C-alpha cells in the first residue's frame, strides 16, 4: 500500500473510475472514456476489475446515442464503506462513508490522548467495529493533532501528545481491523476534505483550521503537499510583527498561534479582567453580541492571520483559501483575513482568489480522512 496517492498508477486510474461512478458523474464505459480521454478498451479493462471486485454492477441498458445501448454502471449494493477518524485532545469523532466519500453516520465520544496511544486506540477499535456493522470495510483514514510521518503512520514531535511520538498508529489499528489504515495530520486532512468538496481533484488551495489552535494544509493539484519533512503548510509558528514576546509551545515567541488562536483570545480577555470567558466560543458569542472588546480581538486575530497568509498567497498563488474551525463561524474574523490578504498581496495573486468559510464545517477532517482512505484502495488483491 502506497502511503500517498499515485495518480500515474493503474490502481489510481481504477480509483478515479470508481469515484466518477460513485458520485454519479459517469454511468457507462463510453461516458468514462470521454471524461477521462482514454480508449474505450482501456476503460473496459479497468471497469472489469471493479466488477470482479464486487464494487460495481451493471444495472440494465442506458439510452442509445446512435449505436448499441450502453450498459449502465452503478455502485454494488454491498460495495462497502470506509471509516474516518478525527482524534482531538479530549474527543474522538468517527465517521462512516460510502465509496463516493459521502458521510453516512458520525459518532462522537470522549477520549484523553494523555492516556497514551495503546489505551486510546484500543478504546477506538470497538467503536469502529460497531460503526462498520454488517458493511464491508475497505480502509480507515485517521487524523491526528500533530505532525505525522506518513511513511510510518506515526506522530513526529507532537507538542501535546505524551507517549505518542514514533508510535505506529496505522500498524496498530490495522492489526486489529485487518484493513489498510492511513494516517495524516488533521489540518492536512481538513484541507483535503474541503478541497475535494469544492474543487475536486484539480486546483490549488490552502485550508486554515482556526480554533483553539491554528493549523493549515496545502493542496497542490488536488493532493496534499507535505514537503520534505511533512511540515509544509504550518503557518502556526510564523512570527507576527507587533505580537510581543508571548512564549509559544514551539519555544519561540511572537508566533501566530499566540495572537490569532482561540486560546489566545481567551487569554487576552482574561488579561482584560473578563472572568466570564472560559472558551473560544465564549469570545465568539460576545463578538456576535457586539461586545467591543471581543469584537476588536476577533478582528485583530483575523488581521494577524491575513498577514501570515499574505506571504503564502503571493508565493503559492492558490485558487482558494478556506477557513474552518470555530473561528471561521465569525464573519468579522473572515472579513479581517480577507481585507489583510487583499491589501498585502499582489493584485495578480488575488485576481481570482476565493477566501471563504469551509463548506464541510466540523466534518472537514472526517471528509479528508475518508478521501485519503479511498485514495489508498488497491484493487488487485480485492479482486483476487
């Protein structure tokens, strides 16, 4: 199993055919050939692999367009599911998806990552089995709140995950579930889920997860760009002018997270004597009610994020910047991000740029984990 999707491989081509049929974007061999720009004979061979694997079925004849009526292709009724996992510091969200990636069901329960990987994952396994039910399980995608080495499926130098460094999460879950398990950073998966929902398998985007903390992921030509050491996209520790000398978890001072995260807003409200604030949501509710202090802090946080993003937008020139996490529910926050980026970037870089709240909302990581799981599917073994 390749840790990342290889769009030149035979399996990748078969996955694309499965995705087009599953999403209802093509329902015959001739439509697939036209859509993919490849020979009908080649499409026929790849479709046959999916028929042999029990993932597609022929469902009667379609309308004739001057020749023989095409055989209509559909997902098999028992084609199966993939599961997605979003592990947070104190909660787990797991989802079940059909082979189009559509989210069918979500289950949320409390966990504590400080219990260590074995205890946490062994709590997760029964919940995943229950969510699978009688369905045929193909793969699992897992999002973790820290840097991930995707070649080993383990977290690498996480800041708030004691006992997790170098633990092979994918291998541990695969041993219990007996299916491929792919693992990535939660911000990367949020970026993948949002990009595929909005732009499909083409185009470039940045997705910023702005909540209690700040994270981001980069998508290039429809796939996650991880960089040489899987650190690409991490704007969290960008130094911000005028941020002061507030210590960051990375050991430096003045990082974006110290002035633009939900946790920083709570800290700043408490420093101003607002003892009625305990969570990011408390600050956002006050801003929604036009509290002047909360509103100013939220706008300032958006401006700081826009400052950090402007250099990335100028350099990377994406089609879109998507904002997810609790902060993205605040229009003043989004407006401040948008204003700062448009002010600081070259007009050519923002000519067609979209800056908007993510449509996948709280489920962005689940959608991304499902897409990563679907991108990992191999069909030769399944068909055999």
